[in-house]
C-alpha cells in the first residue's frame, strides 16, 4: 500500500498544548504498519508481521517512574523506592516541554478504553510520536465501536514522546527518560523511552489506585481463563513464571493475560484488549496459542532475524523479546472478557533454588503471606551483575505498579477469597532436582497436568503431606505426573544441600517480610515459614 493511498482523519490537539501538528486520528493497524515501514522504523517478517526495535530501553525503567505528589495522592500513595514523588510544578513545566516538542510534528492519536466491564470503563486518549507505538495502543487497549467514538470523552490522556529527552537537573527527573502519573490532571506522561510496555503499565498503575479507592474493586496483576462450566481461574505471577503461557489453555477460554479487576458484584474482568507475551525460546510445540497469534496485526519487539526468519532463541538485543497482539488473535477467548467468581487461584513462581514444591495447597494465612511476598527468583544472565540465583520479591506479584500499600490489596484479596471459598495453590514452574545449574526446569507438560488436576478437583480425595520449611501441603499423587517429583526434597541427591537451600530461602522470605510485619495480623503471619517466631 502506497502512503499516498492512506486516507487519514485528523483532529486538533491545541487543547493539549500541541500546536500545528498533523494529528492522524484512529488509523487502522494496516495503515500504521505501512507508515512504520515507509519511515524505516520497522521491518516485516515473511508472513507480514511488523518487527520493531524499541531503542535503548527494551524493558521498563522502574527507577524512572514517578507519581505527582499533590492533594489527591499525598496521603494515599505508599511513597518510597517504587512510588517516587514528583513535584507538581515540575510536572507542569515538563508537560509543556513535551507538548512543545510534539508541536509541528506528525503524531498519531487513538481513542480507546480500559476495563471490559462497562461499569468500570476508563476512556483513554493516547497521543503517540511514533506510528508503531499507536499500533501497540490499538492492540493492547479495548477498541471502541464507531458509535462509542461519536461522543467520546477521555478520562485519561497518555502523552508518549520517545524522542524527547528530559534535562534531569532542570526537569526533576533522574535520567532523560521518564514515566509520570498525574492523578489530579489524569495524565500519563512518557518520554525518552520507546519501550511500549510503559504505555500499558501507566494505565494499569492508574487503575491500581482508582479502582480500590473509588470503586471498591481489587486490581490484579494476573491472567485469567474460564472453563466450560463457567469456572474461572486466576494466575498471579511475575515475568517469566508462565502467567501468559499457562492461561492460554486450549481447553479453557482466555479472559486475559495480564491485568484484571475483581468487582464487588463478583465479576473478574480484563482491563485490556490484547496480550503482551514474551517470545524468548518460543516454539509452536510448547506455546501453540501464542505462536499462532503472531500474524499480521501483531508487533514483534527486539527480535533478531536469521536467514530471513525470526530466531526466537537469539537474545543478543534483550532477553525481554516481546509480541503484542489483539486478544482475538487467540482462537479460544471469552467474549466479553468477563468471568464469574474464581474457583481456583494459582500463585506462580519460578524458584531457581529448586526447593519449593511443583504444586502445593495454601491455607488462607499462607495465601495472604505469599501474595504480599510475591516471590520468584532471578537467574544468571537475566540482569547485569546476576551470576547465580537470587530471591526476588515483588509485593502482590506486581509491586512496580501498585500505588497503595501492599496490605491494602492483600486485605481485599483475602476477603474475596474467603467469600468465594476459593482454592489457592502455589505452583513452582522453576527448578527441580537441584538449583539452577544443577537441576532442570520443571517440564511444562507436568505443570499443565498439575493445574488441570487442581481445576478438575482431582486433589480433593488425595492425601497431602506437609513440607517441613514452609509448612506447605503437597499432594502425594497427581494424574499424569511422576509422584517422585511432587516432593522437591526427594528429587535432590544431596539432602544436606537441599536443607541448606531451603533454609536460605525460608530466611529470605522472613527477612523480606520484616517491612510488612507491623501491618499484618495473626492470620497472615501464621502463613510464614515454619521457623518464623510470631510475637502474638
């Protein structure tokens, strides 16, 4: 398609301080992909999928995420290393700079919304410097109908200028890149980074304050799917634990892969209209749904071509290679993206120490404790300076996006779990038979079989044994899984080495939880590792 053949609709952005721009409004993905190619900002795979490079930043930059501290946020936000305060007057000046930078340029505007449950709908206007960023916004947010666009009024604005670089000394940022939320003005201001994940996570962070404070609704960093009987399952987990992979189940309909709300009227609803999946080592054999979703309309990020084909094993640019696509690229989806109260919740962890069971059932206290802890492990090579496994804790399995104190979300989850009488499972998708470097990664087929068994209620008549360091209940049998792998200690050749690693990890949990102890009640503290000394 020749660019001259693209008929665009333009709108004025003067009210945002962006003047004399060519604002392309609501372009189709095909048009945006063509403009990206013509501008030499991307290339196409052999089957016509757009592949782009995000530049210096191939992931989020948590230390450069700020929240404007003002009357709305000063007494609500849990300020610290995650929620970093930003001066309101500095924000105004920086916003004006970004608006001036975009003035006179060709930009790309999209009206979209978040929250599939229309009772919680958040209208969003996205103003992007780059066409592929706008295509990402099309993929990831929910797409209004023509009728909904007629009287569209945004609740939030995203101003996204990857080419703009801040002056830290003058602008109050840490580096030239920044992602700033202003809850009073309802603006997400993003500059200096091309990483598209900042766009979606900006709105997710906003909803993580708006929904619990204003709507009594629990926001969750999780995936969700629903079975033929209408039974909803939720999967919490940090990056690399299998959250996207395990929720894409051919036997169940996908609600969403990353961001959801749990409403007071017992609905689970997707915030998004698309999926943003890791593609490192992607194969059709292991992850068919995601592999097949990579078709025209999807956007591949920071992948490498080899002999004209995408090489998903090549991590020379980043280990965080990604693809975004509209949710309807997945064949088996729930429409609309809403489910009923969950019957099962899975906390996913990739334990590189090889000491957590592949599946265990949690008590209410353990569920709250592990939710607040949000454990997984970093392995060698994933971050600069990481040469051996390290414990990694992210409260609520999503601390970088949670403006409120983690116990606020934990209390809401605990109440909802009890009301719904939900089963909560801790699933280790990490190592077995030893730690990273000695043991091996748990087979995906075994993990799927364990989750299938939990969903089918197969563990209800099974005998459990108690694990000695965390007090976890381990099933003694699971269909289609060798029984000898269910208890991690039995998979290690060196029992003393196992004990040392298990004690180290238990101590790491206790040390991490110190900052939450004063906010936790007896039930939550009862979920701690068994050698924790409770002061109640």
